[in-house]
C-alpha cells in the first residue's frame, strides 16, 4: 500500500476538535502547548471550548486546524511508528500541514505563519469585500463563461462536479443567476469571509511575501503537492513564491488527486477535523482506499487497517 497524507483547510474547524487527543497522547498535548507559546494564547482551550465565532476567525482557524491536524498525525505515529508515507497534500491552508509533516518547515514557524496568513486574509476581506459560490454540474468552459460575464474567478476545482467561484460582493447574485441559467444543478453561496483564492486576496499575498522572507524551508522527506501546480514542490528556494501565489491562485485539487494516483498512491489518509477531503477524493477517483482520522477512535481504527 502506497499511502499519502491529506490535510484539511479553513472551514473544517469546530469546537471540541483535538480535545480527546490532547487528553490521551502526551505528544499531542505537547503540540498544543508549543503552539500556545508561539501564539501567546491558549490554543488548546480555544479548540476544546470555542466559542465558535472566535474559532472561525481566519487568524485563529488556520493555526488551530494546523495544530489539530499535526496532533492527529502524531497520535497515529504513536500507535503505528512503522507507517511510511510516499506523498502529502493539503487543501489551501492545509498545504502548510503537508509541508510540516514532510519536514519542509518546522512546527512553530508554521503556527506563526498561519496566524499571520489568516490575519492578512481577514484584512483583505475587509478591504475588498467578496464571497464564494459553490457550483455543481457545470464544465470548465461554462464556468469560464460565467466568470467572463460576472467578473468572478475560478477559486477551487474541488471535484469533477464541484467548482467554487470567488467574486466581489456586488457580483455574487449575478454569479448565482448565471450558474442557474447555464444549467447548474446547484449554485450555493458559501458562508465565508471573502473571495479566497482570487485577485481579491492580492493585498494578503503581498503582505505574506514579506512574512515569508525570513522563513527557512528544507527539502521535504517525501513529495508535497502544490495547490498551484498540482505537482510536487521543487527545491526549497521556490517554496516561498509558491505559497504566496497559493493565496490568489485557484486550488487545483482534482488535478492534484489524479497526479497522486498516477504516481502510484493507492491510499489516502485525511488527518484533521472534518471529512471533506476524503469525500472529494471519492468523487475524483472511487478506486482509492480512503480513511479519515479526526479523533482517538479514528486513530485506533486507522492503526488497525493501514
């Protein structure tokens, strides 16, 4: 079995996440403690108790999901230190967890960087209000026509059937209407703070470039697939530019999963809150082995079958 790690991005957060892992595994508790020192507040308490409105803030959600994802990975490693991984990928901010799991960036650096990434993205949302619409049932050419008509952008290519468009706030209704007119089975406005993975995030990308200037990346122990290119990251020197570009570029998830499968990966293990990524992988390639781990029972189940 050739296994790849998958890590979720913002939107997967929920109060209570990671609590049983921190209570049971010393290695997981240590990660929460290290993150709390790096951030200057009690991250474990925020993840355990919320409130949800605080946990949903981009500057809180992104580091919180990262730490929970890394805790899941640490718990699995405690139960099955023999497991080997041939690749990793993450959706949006989850790509930072993939880089950390592969040793390309250290834990504390990733925690701080994600807090800054979230802060910059929130500021960009307030400066240029926007939103996102999930469209189901239209092909790429139809989506591109909608973008041309409405001023929207393709933001997330999640599955062959589902694509998310970002648009300025004043254009969101037009996007929904154009999608319906084009025959979409569904066009649903998402509850998000802004138009992510689009030019609306340009100011965040500019600020993030400055934040990454002092970050030292290392060669990953196994390939980490980039959202921007749908291919493995190249040398460490190119990683900062790719991670800045990721903020404004579309997430090419369909191509990423297909590239992983073409490389020989036959098992995907999602580490972190929620089950979004395994659901998307199933829609992209139903022949892959899938497993989701988000709590202690999930760790035990994975340890038995992987």
